[in-house]
C-alpha cells in the first residue's frame, strides 16, 4: 500500500528564503494598517474604525497569498534557483500591490456605508482600478501556480507519493484559476470601458467565480483522493 502521509516532506527548519519572505509579508501587513498613530480623540477613533473593514478584507487576501506560499515550503523540500526567483517575483508583486489593494477595498466600503467616494476615484477611471487590481491578482497567483507546477514536475526527485503529487497538481490548477479570474476581470474592465462604460462594475463581480472555482477543484481533489485510496 503506497504511503499517503505528507508529514515526511514537511520542512522542520525555516530557511533564509522563508524567513525573508515572512519579513516582507509582515512589512506588507504594516502598510495595510489603518493608522500608525494612536487616536487622540473619540472622533479620531471613529474615523480610524471606519477603515477597519477594508483593512480586514485586505489582510485576509494578503494572508491567503502568504498561506499558499507557506504551504509550498512546508510540503516540498525544494529551494532551487527557480523557486528563489519566483519567490522574489511574488514578494515584489505583493509589496507593489499593497496600496492598490487597500485603496480598492477602502473605496468599496466607503460606497457601501454611503460615504462620498467620487473624490477618491472619478467614474471614468474605475476601469483602470479594476485593471490594476486584476493584474496584481494574476501576477500573484500566477507566480504561485508556477511554483506548485515546479513541485509537481519535480515529483520524482522529491519522492512524492501519488497522493502528494496529485495535491501538487490540483494546487497548481487552483492558483491558475485564481490568476485567470484576475486576468479576465482586467480584460473585461478594459473592453467594457470602450463598449459600455456604465457596466464596468461587472469586472468586479467576476471575482465571485473564485468560490465556484475553489469548490469545484475541492470536489475534484476529493474524488481523486477517494479513487486512489480505493485502488490502493
């Protein structure tokens, strides 16, 4: 019966690449902080709390990228020059897109709460924000997809079990899917800006496809895992 445990491939020591990556992600979270100054009045506190929802969503999205990157190093003894290069690209993208990420969700929650946001983003520039955000999503998860694909193609060298190799393959699909949704949103925003400017908001609704994609791939992985266990 083939081994199915992934414990033997978990890294026990944090490498310099992982340590540097965690430091960069920590700095990125610091840039997301609502305010670096302690509020001096209750009014200032209320103003600061207004930015909390945007910070929470931005933090959750940034954590999702960190978590996928973390799991890669925990699951695979793979730290060659290609992985280091992809990690550098990922960290660059994360730092570059921290402010667009915070800006977008701050704008969203201002509109939800009924506060005026026209000064933050003129209507004729909404499409550009979706393009910037979509390209950031595509770059982040596209880089993660390349890392997981590298692990899958190196499955023999890593001595992965069939189940572990399947996990690496499905994780590759998951990151490709998220990158594709971000890219698709950017393309749709660009096209709608030309043919139907008032419908540019559809580009934002496309991110609801993430839930469908993740649920579909999760079910697919479950079926494959059950099939492999039965055949074993």
